[in-house]
C-alpha cells in the first residue's frame, strides 16, 4: 500500500514540476493541459486524477511556494542573532525561490493573482499563512531588541516580502542583475529600516 501511495505522490510531484516549467515558459494562459502532460510524460487522463483543472495545478504550485517560504522563516528562527535569520530567510526566498517555482514563474503567479479573483483568494490566504511564521520571527527579533519593537510587525512583513518580490522580479527580468553583488547593500538597507530607535 505504501508503494502505491509513494507512486501517487511521485506522479503528483512530476505533474507539478512539469506545470511549473510550462507556466514559467508560456505563462498561465499560454500553457495547456496537453503541454503539461507532454512535459510530464503522462497521459492527459492521468492529470485529472491528481488535479481537476489547470487552475488547481497553479494554486497547488503557489501554495507549495508559500509553504517553502514559511519553512525558511521557521529555520531562520534557530539562527541568532535573529536579524541574521531574517536576512537569511529573505535572501533564501530571492536566490532559491523553491520547488517548483523559478523567478519567471513567481512573476507569473503575481500577475495571475492580480487578474484572477479565485487565484488571488488562494494567493492571499497562503501568503498570510507564510507571513504569520515570518511575523513570529520578527517578534523574536523585537523581543531581543534586535529590531524596533514599536513597529507593526504585520506591516513590516508585507513591506519586506514586497522587497523580496521586487528583487525576484528584477532577477527574472534583467539577466545582467546579480543579486549576490547587491547583497551587502540589501542587508544594510534592511538593517537600517528595522534598527531599534534610540
């Protein structure tokens, strides 16, 4: 029985990976179920066993990416000083946007969420869950007097993730942009914005 469960999970993973690549290359509207099935090397009918619609695949990818962002924040909570963990989590989201998303696909997710109400609803819900974990990390840093404790941490999380989204977009749009070359200024600006008031 475990073998069948593993096989089903492997097929689901394969389909999500194929869909992610297709959405990144062709966009949500330009990618068909047949394109995904061909890339995954499965029959189209197999796709419907795992996901009823293209939208369901897209939502699953988006939720997976947010879950990985939350995992990065959880892992960062073990890093001290906490501010280093915050910077590490943010940097990780920019440089390694996770399975099965790449920089181009993250732009597509943001664009489709802006246009499609049902996608936006799922995006906002999973984004809120991810940011809740990040807010806990910010709270630890505030309690340790590493960041300004008077800041609205929910608002801070929105602003910091907006910065992350912007740098992912820059990476996707500008082949000459090398985030590693800008890492020092990125860290300095975030530290300056969050520093405790004296």
